[in-house]
C-alpha cells in the first residue's frame, strides 16, 4: 500500500515484501533471532528487516503506531481463533445428534428442582444442549462482526498525515469494514469483551451438562458410565471412578468468568484513547481461547465414548408418580378444572404414600373416592411410553416430535 500510494518507492516496497517473507520462514522454522532488548515483536521484525535489506527496512513503520499494529494483531488473531472454535462447537453438536439418534426411544426421568417430574426421551434431553450450543454459535457470529473491523491506519490515536489507502489494506487483509474513528480504533476492546461474554455463556452451558454427567454417573443414579479415558481412580479407594474431565470442565467456569470480569474492570475507568492498562487484555483472552480449544474436543470424545445404562434407566422410569400430571390432564379432559385436578391427584399421591402403595395399586373404590371419573380403567396413564408419546406438540418429547427435532438439528448443521 505504501508503494502503491507513492509513500515509498516500488523498489523499496518489493524489497520489504521479500524481506518479510524471509522473516516469516525464520519464524515458522524457529530460527528467528528474537532480542528482548527490543520492546515487542514488531520492533524485532523491523530490526531483522533492516539487517536483511538495509535502511529501507526502517520505512516499514511509516504511517503506523505500535497502538494500531497491536490492535490489528488482536483482530487477526481472534478472527482466526473464532473460526476454529466455531468448528469445534459444530463437531460437539454433531456428537450430540449422533448420540440422540443412537438412543431414539429411550425414556428417562425428567427433572425439575432435581426431583423426578415427568418421563421424557433421552434424545430430547440431549438435544436441549444441542440448541444451547447453536445459540452459542450464533453469538460467535456477533463476535465475528465486531472483530471484522480493521484498525490499521489509526496511528497512535489521530490517524496519519501520509496519504494512506486504508481500504486497500483492509482488502488485502480480508477485513469487511474499517473503524471510522481513529480514537475508537486503538481504544476499542468491545470485541474482546464480546468474545469473553460468549465464552462465559458457553462454559456455563458446558458446566451444566457436566453437572448432569457427574450426577448421572454416580452410584445413586447410575444412568451412564464414562469411559476410563475421561475418568480417574482414587489414590486410596480402589472402587472409585471419578468423572475428572467433567469436573475439570465445570471448574474452568470460574476461570473463564474471571477473564471477563478482569477485562470489564480493566476497561471501566479508562479515558480515551490508548492506555497501558490495555496490555492486560492479552493473558485472559489467550487463556480462554486455549481452554476452549482443549475442552470442546474432549467434551465430544467424552460423550462419544460414554455408556448409557438402559437397565438402570428402565428401573428409574418405573415410578408412576412420574405420570401424575397425566392423571390430572385426564381429569381435566373429563371437565374438571385443572387446578382442582391438580389438587385431587396430590391427595391421591399423599394417600398412596401413607398406605405404602403405588398409584397403579389403588383399587377402583380407592380411586373413585377421589373422583368418580377415576373409577374407569386408567392403566394406560401409568405407561411411560404412552405418556411420552402423548407429548407430540412442536418441541415436545414424543418420538415423532423428537424425530422432527433431529431433522431440524441436522439441517441447521448443513451449510
């Protein structure tokens, strides 16, 4: 650009490009001579460029400041990492869809308040996380839009007096937009905060999932067994199989939240434009990027290798209290106001508990004592498969509805 604009000669421009290509090879091969006496990577590159091509190398910095150079580096870095993280998220979504397809028709207890609530399909439960991750990927698009702004040419804060062509530079670097204000260009960290906000929501979703995997793999639940590759034993208790990967991911949540809070706190009192405090934007960002790139493929592998214990789940859903809502719905279909039906079924459950009976073990006379409509045979209301199948509204847990959901999930993954 400097050569095209006549700010430096074409010969100098060509020599600088050739020298930078040689430096790129040195950096990639690990032979680049870094010198800590020079303040940063840009100064090291300029020093090496002068060694290779002579004084013309000193013209590389024309019309630039360390401020807009570092800002550019961060935009380029995050743009590249966002694309990789998005692909890792997509792979995790694909693992969830495959797991949902493998377990179509498998019924599990659904929970609210960690109390058994209603039966639902395991596939339906897994797909809830699929859609959460889908929203996370939508958030990446928002982060990418804020990252797709080129700051180079802003100088230290006021632009430059050289006749530069920022549009040409943006085109060469693949940016879709420019910062329209030079002060904003060097002082903006919104896109990094957006990324850390995205990462915090994502890690919260993964932490919730980990909590369920940890609970499900406990002896008390025993719904799943995690593969040995994702667990460890105890140094003292030989019977232990600890869900280490799930626990570690859950533990990373505070670390990611901390990076977001640190960035917000660092920025909240800064006057325009650049301040050295902004140097603190790097460590937390790099750490969070590294953590996500490690976590996401591990999470997918943990799901792909876990064993679903169908026998244990079959016993767990053999609990007719899970069908209490359906009895209330049945009474409502007979003209009873739902609030009254809810109360009636609550009394039935209390009566059954006092008498150490299951709901299905109440005889006709006992049921009729709560409402005349219950004198009819209601055995089908205690069948979890029938209860699940009845919930065929869009987004419901019925097998047909879940099949539609799986199709939509696959469609959403298709470019």
